[in-house]
C-alpha cells in the first residue's frame, strides 16, 4: 500500500505547491505531479495484474509480467 500512497501524496503536494506559491514553481510542481502520476499508474497496472488473478487457476507468463516490472523499476536488472 505504501508503494501507491507515496506517488499519490506527491501529486497532492505538487497541486498544493501550485496553489500556495503560484507562478515561479509551476514547472517544478507540474514535473512532480506528472512523474508521480506516471509512477502511480504503473504500480496500479502491476497490482491489477497481480491481485486481479488471485484465486485464479490461470498462470501468468513472463511475457505478461516483465513489461510491468520494467516500467516500475527501469534501472533494475531483471533475470
């Protein structure tokens, strides 16, 4: 759950920053919001795949999981 709360909190912080300070930090806040929303979206896709199949007899293939894992941690080496 913490993995999802962190980017969502950063999105909220970016919005608050824009509201509080305005003009001079808009670019920085928009980057924070965009990066955090992207990360939250990637994590949600992985959670949907993992938990959406809970109790299912169907096995997940590597081709289903690898792209999502790479999206969440592009710098990590997957084997």
